[in-house]
């Protein structure tokens, strides 16, 4: 078969990457598992949110998703066939600790135990994320992330998961994209639980970070050697050199990046951001020491970068479109922003980094055999891998790259309308077909290994 865009694979897009670079693919529990009522799982905030009229495109939900819960062994074979080193997945909190309190649910936990065993026997390292947005509904009913107690519940849950998987899983990520949990979930209301209160969102920021720190301490005391958190970030560039535009970019960067990384790495919130937000964070004595428990790796999720100008309200930076090509999400394609971001994170925070998500939704067209010639996705991923190599050449310590996503899945408020997979999923039949990008990714990994 002639694969359009194959020329991208022959260029050495991996130049600059270390020889032992880790290649992977990523997913998350609610987006692929389905089986929402199986084996004692209780409802998460996403189950509830999906039932709110108008909240999710087409009123879709994760009830079935990719039915991964029932197809896991075949999915692991498919992952292994891609030649990746690692698979990043998340654990569903309401599956392993129904209701978010109390003992481990052995039947739910067994699913992840079997998944880890399958991965290891296929030669793929498991990379766990403990929280990818599916808070048990009962904890939301008790206040959700704006409530301090949720942070303690999260640390308890982390220890429970460790009791089942700690003997076989080397790398533990606490949270995925706390910005999304706090800002999309509690301020903008476009993600579960759908609240719209800026003060609650700011409380959520602090309690997510506190939950991360408490879980990090617990996991460290249980002997976890490689510990991290994943943040979604991009570059915030001022539109012009005017003071208003520079200030707009500073504010966006403060609320998007520094409000997380400064306490995580430096043990303090940035003073300018505290001033910008105009509400006080619920910081108790000792919280910042807990939050700044040393990390081994920073997970970076990168999709795009934005340019800002100051508007009438200085508190609300305005995004200025740059007339660049966009993905099906409408996100501008800015690979150079990934290089700049990684170099900046290296300079300001000095942590080893792994790209825990990068990829793109495009309007895929499948042939009668289900094959998708997604040259646009190949080009997106190739240009971003190249951008990582450039950052490494400039001194950033980047150790791995996980393509988002292994397969098409439930894209939150967009339902199934947006496809990020390098593998196509036919939601009628649950058939998986490797797209051109999956073939290309496998070949690129081989090439990087000199095979
Ligand atoms: O699908 C999401 C994922 O769950 C978190 N990061 C961004 C992806 C694309 O929107």
C-alpha cells in the first residue's frame, strides 16, 4: 500500500532525541473503558455531566466508549504491535474505590492488575495516571475539589491503587491537567461538574495541588521511585511590545502555568498571580511544603500555543488568532511553541520532562476497509517530535513522547465527534484499524532505534 505522507517518515524527525528516548501512546479511563456499571463501579462526575441536556455534543457519554474494559487483551496486543516502550493509561477512581471513600473494590482493581500483567508480558511498560478527571460523584456532592477534604481522599485512593499495582508499576503520575479540572470544570462549566464560579475554581486549584502533594508523599513513603504530575501548557506570546499586550501574556501564563509549577517546584505561589486573581487561596500552614514534595518527572501535554493582547478588561487577556493552519478542534498548529515551552520549562523549573500527550483531531475519512490516510496527523506528530528534538539540542532534558491518543475515543464535551486516535475506532462494530499515522509512528520508532 502506498502511504501518503510517507516522506515525513524518511526525514529524520527524531534528530536530537536521546538514544534511550521512551516512545508511548496514551489514553484515559473514562474516554475508552465503557462498562460504567461493571464490577461495582459507581458514578463519576462525567457520568452525571453527560446526562445534563446540552452539556455534551449529541448527548453522548462514556457508557460504552471503546469498550476497552472488555477488549483489553486485544488492545494490549495492538499497543505492543506499535513497537512502543510504554502505555500511559489512567485508573478510574470510582471503579477501584466506589464512592471515593472506604475500602478497595477488588473486582474493579483486578481490571488494572490484569492490564498491567498483559502489558508487562507484551514488553510494554505501564505508566499510570491516578486522576484523569473522573471524580466519584459522591465526592462532588460533598464539595468536590473546592473542598479541602477531597485532597485527603485522593491521597488515600492513591495508596489503595499502590497496594494493588505498586509491585509492578514504576512510574506514577498523580493528576492529569489540573488546569482543566479547575478552570473548565469549576469556572467555565464546560467540563464536569459544570460549575461556573471563579472562586471555587481557585479553591480547586489549591486542593488539586494539595491532593497531588499528599498523594506524592504517600507514594514516596510506599517506595515509588518515579513520581510526576502532568500539566497542559503552551507558550503565551504578547501580540505586540505594548505594555498591555505584554501584561495580557503574563497573566495568561500565570494562570495557565506558573500557578501550578511555582508551588510544585519552588514551594510558593507567584505573587503577581495572587494579585491578579483577586481572591485568596485557602492555603493552610504546611500546605506548600506538601505540594513541593520533590518530583522526578514533569509530564507536559502540548497541543498549541496562543498569542494574547490586552482588552478593555485587563483581567481578561484576548486571544489573537495568527492565521495558522488549525486542527479539527480549531487549535492552531504551532510546533515551534513546543520547543520554546520545553526550553523555558527547563530553564525555569529544571525538571526532567516527558511529553505525556501530543496529537491532533482531524476530520478523518475512512475507506471501505476502515483505513484512514491521515497525512495531516502524520505531519502534525512529525513536526512536534522534531520540535522536541530541537529542544533537546538546546539543553532541555526530555525523555519521552506519548502520542495522544492510541485510539479514537470520547472527547469530553465534543463526544465522539473529534477523533484524536492513531487507530480508528468504528463505534458501531468496535473494530480498530491502524491509521496511516499509526504505521508511520511505528516506523519512526524503529528508525530511531536504528532497527
Ligand atoms: O482528550 C484530551 C485528554 O483527555 C486530555 N488532554 C487533551 C486531550 C485532547 O483534548
